[in-house]
C-alpha cells in the first residue's frame, strides 16, 4: 500500500473518469467529519451550530452596515 | 451517523458544479491521493478554496445548487436540513473547515486559504473535470 509520502512526487496515475468511478462507492463519512471554526470549536451539536449561526448573523449585519457606509 | 443508504459519491458532479460556478479550488486529501496512486479509502471530498469573498460567494452558489446541508455531529442529515443555515460568503468565511452533505453524495469539506500555491506542491491538470493535487499550501 502506498501512502501520501510515496505519491507526493508522482504524476496522476488515472484519468478523472477512473478516479470518479473509484470514489463512487466510497465509505460513508465518520461522525467526526464536522465543521471546525477558526478558533478550534467543532460544530458537533445543534447548540454549537445555533451559537455559531448567531455569530454569523452578527458578522453579516456588520458587513451590511460597512457596505452602507461606503456607498 | 454514517448513512450507508445515502446517494453514491458523484465526484464528477461535484467538480462539474464547482467548475461551472468558477470556484477557485483544489481537490486535496484522499481523493487527490487516490488520483496519484495511493491505495487508501476515502469517505469525503476535501478541497481548499481561495479565501477571497467573491470566490466564497461563487462557492456558496455552487453549494446551494448542490442542495448542501451542514453536517453536524449528533444530527441526521434530515435534521440538519432544518437548521436555518444561510449559505453565503460570510458563512463560508467564518469556518476554517466547513463540512457539507450534498445531493452529489460525499461530504464536501471546504477549507478557505488565502492563497493557492500551485508551483511545487500542487499539480493540476487543465482538462475539464480534472483538478486535483498531491498537496496544497495555503497562507
């Protein structure tokens, strides 16, 4: 089995079509495949997501005010 | 939280939609490694995207076309669809790595980086539908 290190210097060994077919039946995701924020928080619960969405909404509002000031 | 009954991974559709929306991105991680000959499993499609607002807006357009849902621990895909997530450049800019379920199957993991460095670490080929690299550096 070849790992990352052995293939770093290699050229692609298959066409895009072959790659797409190889990936088609890939395993399902694992529970830790979740969004991670810049400060390291993981969105691993509904509560975490809702808290983050509040921050996103505040940022969006801040950007809208900034856009109004510039125009 | 695995969904063995979910749709098959349609990497071709993911790439087609990202390309059509003009997203600047590179496929990395397991998909890229397989393209370069690594025999390893993968369960998602990792990409790095240029962290520039117009590009993130284009990525948001592509994600909306793919009916993207945030992937959340402890929640099913159906439950996650009910979350009031507005997919736009602001949302994408506020996560260092966002994970989305899409109608194309595999979780699409997007990591914004300030710059895509393509000289040494990344090799991309320009024919339509193929865009992968063996590594990516962002700064």
